[in-house]
């Protein structure tokens, strides 16, 4: 199989634990691009954060961001695919967070909003390298098209919230975990799988000609639809079980290994 596109998750996949893309991985990606392979990112991060990573490896293609809620060109920032959380669901989750005293942050217009500044959002902002805005009238944001709603808590609490919200609103939205302490709520058609199928069609690729690489459960939709679904060695066990191939870890240039094996030296 000659693969024409590779979609790569960012955190714990493309970047290592020092939050960088290593030089060997950059070199492999550049060589793949020189062979006319489309390299893109597929991440839960907001576009403003993802584009900083993309510029490290000189990408100039649309990026899949917000779990698949937004596909946007890197150079001219034209939006080519977008899905927002239904307003009624946003209203419900806002009230749910207040009633249970959960930290909620939301995304509108590629900006991050919170009700108040606290250690949670300050740490998130530092890791993602994006600013945040404090909105005193936080609940009024439900009237805006929200790209994503994110609840942050301890893993055991997040697991319970996920079960609870899945029972309450799971038939109307997509609920997923990007990390053990992040519960993300997006439009039902805002998965990495939906966005990857759209982007492959956009480039005239058959989905069987696409490689998807990830580490967490929020990557499973794109691994399932791609011609070759690859899990990192550091991936959650459930993702490894459904993957077609398990590569090295994010600290061992696992993405480079995939590029070398399936694109640069496939025989």
C-alpha cells in the first residue's frame, strides 16, 4: 500500500515528554513531505496551540483540532470543516458544572474562556502555550457557537462524570477523554475520525491510503477509519488492542519509526 496522508496526534505522540518534536522525527516528516505525502496533525488542542507545533515541522496544510470540531488551513487560516456544540447542551453542561462545583472551560472563536482564574487554567495555559480570558458573565457564552467544552478534575472523578454525562446527554454529543483528567464534550460529528475522512476526501485520498497515529482513547475513531491505525507504545491498552500496528513510544521517536517503515522504506 502506498500511503498518501499521515494524521498524527500531538500530545504523547508527536511530542515527547519534554514537549518537543525531536530532530530525527522532524527530518523523517520532511522527507515524507518531499515525497508528496500529506502530513497533518489531529489533536484535541485548539488551533492556536496546534499551529505552534505545526510550524516546528514546517507544515502548510489544514490541521484537525478540537478533537475534530475544527479543520483549518495553517497558512490563510480558512475554516474548511467546523462543528459546534448544540446550544441546549452547552446550557446543560454549564449548569451541571456549577451545581457540582466542577472546573469548566470553553472555546469560542479559537479562544479559551473561564469563569475565574485559578491554578487549573493557569497550568493548562502554560502547557498549551495559549492565553485565556476570564468572563465574569460566563453563562452568557452558551449563546455563542462553542467549539468544545472541557471539564478538568482528578481521573477517578472524571471517570464518574463521563459515565453520568454519557447517560444524560451522550446521545446528543461526543464525549471523550484526551487525558485522564480532561473530559471533552463536542458535537457528535466532531471526532478525529469524522474530520480525517473529510480531510482525506478534500485531498482526493481514499481513506485506505491514510495512516493515523495516536496514544489515547480520543484517537480511536481515526485509527478505526484509517487504512493503517497505529498506536504508540505508550498508548492506553484499549487503543493498542484495536490498532493495526504498535510503534515505539513518544520518547523513542515512535512517529519516525512509522514514517520510516511504511513510507520511506516500505519494502
